[in-house]
């Protein structure tokens, strides 16, 4: 097999601009290239994603408890194993100081694993929430009830939380937004696609079965399920689409409470915010005014008894997975209908995932102390700095950009803050009570802690030490309001980063990730925010038209793709697809300008450029079930993984040269899109 790889590589690299004199083979102990992932039955100039990852896909079928399986999940399993071992140690330690982080994470885990108590308790721990709903007799009391349920972690009617003010990024404000649906997106309620109709029927059946588990008679439960579906369908009709919500101007409407009252006179916001614990609030971002106009009518149109049914359902929906086995199994049955998942995860993984969300930064601190080295941080920062310099050069010489826009772009780039590994300041969990009592009550108290912590930010200056992701997260992000890039420690593992790998591979993998996040500052959304993080147009009219034409090229490209007969939403994925293309181009140029490139060697016939593109493809290796593919096509702003690779490379002449792609097709666009 290896000889075939070498022979194929020799053919495909003829004419490549990269031909280092020195070559080495994997027998020389070079790690990180993952040549055993390659499927030689597929030509790289026909379908590079399958060529690079085909053998990995064949050897890594989706585990029955997952809807998809990819490089991210493989690393997540490693993190879960580490956290699991740590939690067992704390749960078994009888001498841990009460009130310490170690006590809290240990007791949370113990309560989640105490199956005998969970089965005995059944739905009883939720009775106080059900009692609050049962006591609702007048619609004037609905706002206070909604507030109490939301703080506990129940998604009811709409969402509320803190956000940076788009017009003044130094300040935190409150924002109310559309929410309150039990299915993943409004399209699940509104589209006539046969798959969506099947899911709607399964959802109504699921609601009825949950009500029956809670003690209702079958006919009553079925009537109540139809009531919930009717209420949520009306809410879905009023909801903005995910494409519409990508426009930051469309979701920013800062209003005084008096103006909010004019939009929603049937909902008492003063009572709501008082119940939320922030009675002094005087203004709020009413993110989706049309949704709230419709909700204002719905509040009065729906009877008190029907609202009680809706709220009771959402309490069940929020906490079913933390209750006894019948609730857990029924909850999984609905999840399986949505995602195609075949098997419920083992209990310890479910508990660790829940605790990771509830006490994430406490666990993160313990994680980085054991698993993250200063050397890794410095190596990644070095790659980041090279990529940043490359973008600075690009912006300085773009032929189509006028001087005024160029200066603003360079100023924004100069102000981007770099954060790698973990935050400089850790969270204080001292006010969070965790014990060995009912598991679901620990979850509710954690929700209340997280929500109260979030609400306390409103009306205060921004805390720039905050991270939106925990250190153990296998991901990365750019925040346009903060104008910073964040690379958590969790993602800095193979195949995303490997200190033993050739530099070409690391630039193609973690370099691409870094370039992707930096490019988000200049994609179709990020480009609307200035260097201070404010929603502020810094483009000349001419430059903006040129930029919009470039992003439209990408949106049109992806709109032409289909997965299993379902269209990709080009206007939904354009931001991520732009960041993929921009990020990979930046990483490629940064690699070529690095000292490592001058020392790069051919490995088993693969040139440094070819290694770079393999590194890129490997981080997106994965398999996915058809149901989950449709779910992501509906809700996910990222293109499908195969298209993140092939769609990006179709616009890269450097790839075409490296792998001799001459024909127009999947791997080479006739009209190649270019951003930077």
C-alpha cells in the first residue's frame, strides 16, 4: 500500500512549485501525517475529502450512541475519560473540605450516578415547579412565573440574558430574544418536507407519552400534546429564520421599557424583570420585534389552562434526561427520531457531559493543571503570530481596497486580542450549592447559578477576562464584540495540533483553525464590527460592494451543493465558508513565509504543500447519519464537513497545483471565489 501512495504522489506532484531536495519516510519516525487515513481508491483531484479521510471513515463507523462521529468527538472522548477519572476520585474522597470545588464536582457526580435514588425519586423533585404552574390562575401572573422557570433552566416563551451592547461594546445590556420551541428550529414546524412531517408526528406522540409518564390519562395527554403543538407552531410562524438572524442589525433594537411596552402591552415587563432580580432595568434589546408583536397577541389569545399545559411540558422537556429511567428512555426516543442515534449513552458519560456544562470552568482549571503545557501554548502562539502578520501584509496590499478602508481594517487587526489555552481569571463557584441529594436539583441549582451570574452582568462594564468556552472544549471561536480569538486548550491535541508532526501539518490543521477564527473578524458578519467591537460601518461604499460581491460568490457556490438530496443553505453557511477559505489561505501563506517551510521535507513522497492540505482535511474527518445531516443543514451555520474541505479547496490554486487538479469540477471551480 505504501508503494502505491508514493507512486501516486510522484505523479500528482509533477509541476509543483514546492520540491524540497531532502526527503524522509515514515520509517524515520515522523508522526502526525496520518497517511493510514488515506483511501487510495479515490483520486485526490476528484474528491479530496474522501481521498484524505476515506480509510479513517471506513475504520471509524459512527458509534450507536452518536448522531455523527468525527475528529472533534474522538478528542472529546479523551477529555471525558480524563474528567471521569478525576470525578470518581473526588466522589470517593471522604476527607474533602465541604464547600470546596473538589467537594462540589465530586458530589455532583455522585448524585448523577446514584441510580437507585434517582429511580426511587421519579418525578417528585420537580413537584415545586409543577406547583408553581398549577397555582397560575390569572394571565397577569404569567410574567413572574415565566421568569422563575427561565432562571431554573426552562425554555419558556422567549429567552433573556446579557449581551454586549452592539453600539457600545464596553457595556453589558439585557436582551430578549425568540425561543420557546421544543423542536430544533422553526422549519421543523413549518416545512412540508416529508421528513419534517414525520418528526412533527413523532414530537406530538413524544409529548403525550411524557405527560402520561407524569401521571396523566392517555386521552388527556394526547389532547395536551396537540395544545402544545398548536402554541409552538404559532410561535414558529412568528420566528425569524436563521439566515435573517445572521444580520446583526436585524437583531439589535435597543429600547426603553416604555417602548418595549408599546410593542407588547399584554406582557408586564416590570413584573418579569422584578422576578428576574433586576427591577432597576430601564432598557433592553428587543432582538426580534416581530416575534414579540405576535407573542403579545398570543399571550391573550391562549387561555390560562393552555399556558399551564405548555409550561408543564417545557419543565418535563428541560429535565427529563435527569429523572428516572422511563423519562430518560422516552427523551432518548425523541432524540433518536431527530438525529438517528441508535443507543443511549452510558450513564457516566451523560453525567460527565452535564457536569462539564454546569461546572465547566471549575473542571477546566483542574484540566489545564494536568493536561496543558506552557510549551504548547507558545508553539501555537508562534503560528498565530505568523498568520496574523500574513493577514496584515494581505490587507496592506489588496488592490481593490481603498486607503480609508485599509487603515480601518489594519486598525481592527491590530486590536484583535489573542487568547490561547485558558482564561487569566477563574470563576468563583462559592455561592453554588451542590450536595448528594436529588440529581435533578443539582442541575437546577447549577442553572440558577449560571443564569444569576449572567444576569448580574447587565448594566455593568464588560469583563474582558471572560471566556465563552471552557478550556477543555474541543473548539475555538472569534467574538466580534470583544474582537478576540479564543483557542481553548482542549483542541490543542492531534490531529489539530501535534508537536511531533511536520510543521506543514500543523499549519494545515491548527493554523487553519486560527486563520479561520481571525477571518471571522472580516467575514460578512464580523466585517460589520469595528476594532472596538462596535457595530459600525468602517467601509467605503465602493469597498463594501466589492466585499459583498466576494461573499455572494461563496454563498452562491454553497447553495449549489446538495447532501442526500437536501440543499445547502448558502446564505446560512456563508460566514463559516468565508472563514474556511480565508483561514486556509492565510495558514498556507504563513507556512510559506515561516522558517519551518525553509526546512520542510518531503515525507513518503508527499511534498510539504501536500502535507499541509492533508492536515487540513484530517481535522474535518467524520461520518454522519442522514437524520443528523438534515438537522445540521437546517440549523448549523457551518457547511457539511466534506464541503468544508472540497468547497474550500475548489477555490485554492495552490491546492490545484499541489495535486495536479486541472479539470473543472468538484475540486476546481470554474469561477473561483476570493476574499483576501
